[in-house]
C-alpha cells in the first residue's frame, strides 16, 4: 500500500513539474508584457510580426478654445480596447494651438493592437514611426480647414504613443470641431511557426 502511495505521489509530482516547465515561459512572458506593455512586443521582432492597416472612417471631437485645459481627456476614438483622446491643447502664438492626442492600445499574451494616427514599423535601420493621420478643423461651424502635422512619437508609453497637429484659429473662434481620418491599426502577433 505504501509503495502505491509513493508511486502516486511520484506521478503527481512529475505531472506538476511537466506542466510547470511548459507554463513557466508563458507566465514570464505575460508578466513581462504586463510590466513593459506594447513596446515590449514591438521590440521582439523575432517573436512577433507587425502589420499596419488604415482605418477607413473619420472621427471627430469638439474643442473649447476659450478654456484649452477643459479639453483634456475628450475622446476621439474608443472601440472598447483602444482609445485616442485629447492629451492637451496648447496655445501657440496669438492665434493658434497644438492639439496633442494620446493613443492607448490593448495587449494580450499572443500580441497587441494600437489604433493611432501613427504607423509604427521596423526596418533594418531600427524602429520607425510616421504620422499618417490627417486632420481638419471647422471653427464655429464654418468650412473645414486642413491642419498641419506637428509631432509624433514612438511607443513612449507602456500602452501607446502621442501625435499632434497645429491649428491656426480665427481670432473670434470659441470652438472647433477636429476630424481625423486615416487612423492606423497597428497589430503585433506572435510568430508561432518558428
């Protein structure tokens, strides 16, 4: 009887060790992903592939130009997993603003997704990022005016990036409706076939 118990304990121990050996790398990767975020996945070019697709729709947000700070956090895009929101509206000169957007993506054990104005990539020279979104502004319900791109970042945040546009405003404008098109869906997926 004692010998049967010892064999059962040995089998149970062997199963626990085998499952642990299989699961431990996945647990370590999941913890690292949670700590370092999307940038961790993007840096793992041997383990993850990357594709970028433009999003067809246009997205708008209303800005209060009389109180630039009140615009912080206004949502331009939200699909439940990814968001693009106003980070800051910064006065520039006497009649202009820089509108800075913050993109937040989602991550899972097998990859990540980020919807942004920025296309992220990797070449033999290193990581790249390029602002692909286009923006127009309508002031006080007037005709849309094209905005010029100002800045974009790489994956400087654990869960995303930033990008901005310069907006010259008529001196009597109190509000603006900003519409962005050509947002980019950046996808990273685990390479399981290597």
